[in-house]
C-alpha cells in the first residue's frame, strides 16, 4: 500500500471509531420533549401546548427507520389568553365536536413510514397522522441530532385540519364567515428527546 493509501485507510479507521453507525430503539422522554400548537383566524391567532403520551422509534445505520408517537388530546392548553374565562372557553371549544372531539378521540398518533437523509442534520419523514380516527399521509422535514444514547428530533408540521373532519369556521365549507373565518391549517412545533432503550418497538400498537 502506498503512502496515500495508508493515510486514507487511517482516516477511515479513525472516522469509524469516532462516528460509529448508530442503531437501536429509542424511547421518548415526555418530560424533556415539547409539542406546541398555533392556529390563526382573521382577527388574530391562538397558541399553546399539548403533551406527548408516549413514543419510540428505531434507528438503523444512523437513520430513523420506523416509529410511533401518541399525543394526549386531553392535555391541550392555551398559553396566549390570560383571561381565565376566555381561556377555558377556547380550550373547551377545541375539545368539542367542532374541533378535536377529545372525549371520543382522546389520542392522536403519528406513525413513521420511512425517512430520507437530505444532507447535514436534515431529514425528510413520510408519516401517517391520525386525528379523530382519520388517518392521512403527511410528509415533513426535521432536524436530527444523534448520539449513542440520545436522539433529538425537531421540526414543524403544517396540518390541514379539514382533512380530519374539522370544518368549523372553514372558508372551504362555509360562506360569508367574515371575521369568524379560521385558517384551515394549524401548526405543530415539536422538539423530541429520546433515550436509548433495550426494548423493541411496536409501530402499530
């Protein structure tokens, strides 16, 4: 082996030691992970938090290959309204049949179908999102930071609520709404922290 070949081989060996191929099952830390929501209407916007109930995913050769996340719909809170009466009125409305019907559908799920590395820390995720018992495909980009024992994933979901039978205040279905019209899309901003687990995952549990 010539000198260049030896140097190249040495660099490759060092890189293999420093950057091992990560693999394993990771379970979400619900206390360290955050999920926020935001919705807009003609006269303003509202935002707040909602909590993950559980979640896990599998990593194979530094790529998240499958996963399952559940969100507790009863945990919806509004953080922009300081008036307690108005705050409760909004949250009760979000829990009602006009929006998420949380009594009948207390859990929403996101199931990872596959992912693609786009370069750097950026990945494309193809998923299935279930709200109110209705499942639709949803693709989005997210940033992924991988360490041996911890994986962090952050990104934004832009969800068309009308695809999940949430039509209240939608200009698609109701005319002459004026200032009462509500944007068909709501935003979910997530920061997931997951720790390595010895257990396997059940994607469709």
